[in-house]
C-alpha cells in the first residue's frame, strides 16, 4: 500500500511539472492554482481521488477550452498528509507563486483554521467546499473565506431532516436518541452546535462520542453505544476511522441502516473493502456528487483518451471523491472566469480580483449545462453577505457493492443554520477585532 501511494504521489509530481508549473517567469496568459493534497497518511484513501479530481478538471479546462478565455491554468501540488503544520508550510510557500495564488482549497478543516487569519492579511481566498469554518458563510466577517455549496451545519441539518422523514415527521423526533461519533479535532466538532440547537428544538437526546485520531481504536465507543442504544448514529469521520466504525458497529450488533456518514465518510473507498458488512450504511452528498454528468465524458475524451489523466488507468474517475475534486476546481475556474468578466477577459487575475469572482458566482442551470455539471449541481449564487451560496444535498446508501441515491433533493433549514452563522461570525469578529463589511457599499 505504501509503495502504491508513493508511486501515485510521484506521478502527481510529474503531472504538475508537465502542466508547466516548474518555470519561474510569470506569463500574462497564465493563472496559478495551488493544490494542497494528502495522498499519504491515514486520510489517503479519501485524499487520493479528491486530489486526482482537482487536477483532472484543470487539465480538462486547458485541453478542452484552451484555458479561461485563453489564460492557461498552471498548478502545483503540495503534500500535507493532512497535517496542519505541513499545510501551513504549503500555504506560505505557494501563496505568492507565479503572480499570486488564485485560491486555496486546503482540504482540511484544521489547516483552514490555521491559515484563515493569515489569508485575511495576505489577501488570498480560502475555498472550502463542504468543510472548514461553518460560520465563514457570513461574508461580512469572512471576506476571504468561501465555504461553497454547504458546510457541516447544513449537512447535519439535512441528516436530521432525513431521520425525521423516516420517523414520520419532526414531531416524532421527541424522545429519540441520536449519537454523534466524531473525529476529535476541529473537523469532527463542527456539527455539534447545530445538533445541540436541533436537539433543543426537536426534543431528542444528543449523545457525543469523541474518537482519538486516527480512529483505529473505537471498541470502547461502540460498547457505550450498545449500552446506551441510540436510535441513530451520525458519523463524522474520514480515512481509516470510517471502516473501523462500521466494523465495530457490526461487532456490537448496531444496524448500519441507522448510521449516517458525513460526505467525507461516504465515498466508495470507505466501504468497498467491507462489502456486505457495510450494507445499509447511509451518507450525505454535496449537491448530487454521487451522480455523473457530461463532464465525465469530456474528461475521457480530452484528457484520459490522450493519456494525460492524473489517476493511473483512470481508477478513481467516477468515484464520489473524484467528482467532488472536479467540482472544487470547477468553482475555482468559474471564479477566475467571473473575475475576468469584470476586470478583463484573457487577462491574468490577481488574488483580489479572483476573490471578487468567488463572491459573485452565478452558476445558472444553463451555465451548468455548458460545463457538463447539470446532473451533479443545482444553480449556485454567492454574494457579499453569503459566501456559501445555495446548499443542496442528497442521501445515498451502500447496497453491498455500490452507493445508490435514495432520497430526493434536500436543502438545510435556514431557521437553524443562519442564527448560528450570525452568532459564531459575530463572536469571531469580536475576538479578532474585525469590523464587519457594509455590503451595501461593495461593488
């Protein structure tokens, strides 16, 4: 396994060099996108397809479209192994490279926490699709953070909605017991405020079970679950923690049908080695990222058929994590394109200009059709106040060999989410002495 990971990492390095990132002279027709990744470490099973997808979409834009209005995308991977200190090192090394970073998808909530303060000073966007600081949806406080398409509060809310639907309505949640088994890190703790709010409003008992990283020792946790018998378990894990939890659930006789994994715990790599053991396990998706669209056909035609794909033999293409990676890079590219509409087509965009692009995204259904994402995403629009945009999600379930989409579209209940965004955003502004922006004066 280690040898395979080293080989994949080596191939990624070669791919980045071939993409033209090894030079030092900035060309006006180039736009630099740094790619923080974790192809090694305990989260590698998730990180590899995620990284492949990010890189593959940038290659597709160059091959199919000739870049963004003629501006070629160049990129460079930097391996973090999901370690916060290494992520900060990558950020510092790449933030000013090749005319300035167009934005960082840190691929880690911990790294996001560590670099957000720096990004405000440096003037670099932090793009966190489905993760990061949930309160950074408040663009009046978090000028440089963009938790696009959803955050951990929207995800937790949708999970509660689906449980309520299964039970026959939200009034049926009263008296139920819902457990959160979570990675004991900033990432794992993110959904707790929303779940506490929901617990108070809906009358269910919230049980909290922190699991020490990397999550390979969970026996005591699941023995407690067998004893306290929660009706449902929400799993905030990633990497090896996820299959470990599912095996322990089986060992204590807990139904996998009563388990919900956050999107980072609901990829094929989390369950494929478990097969029937994981049957019934449910997860949530960012928009409809468990499906495929025309973008996959384009990727095959313009990149993989030419032998230029990132994933060896295309092994990760079509997986949920790979599709998420492509979504992330697509949003990055569309931010650059949106900035060009204001500041000049065919020109290199500065980090400040790209930030404006992130803040003014307007991905209509027509535009999603053009990009090949119409089946995967619903329209998304951001603004000065709203740095998340439209959150949508669906529920998937493992049938023993593959994930199937088992719900219609969900959107979070903003009656629970928005007050938390404002409360925690205001608290952050007070602690950091940030004066919230007046969006009526922004152009």
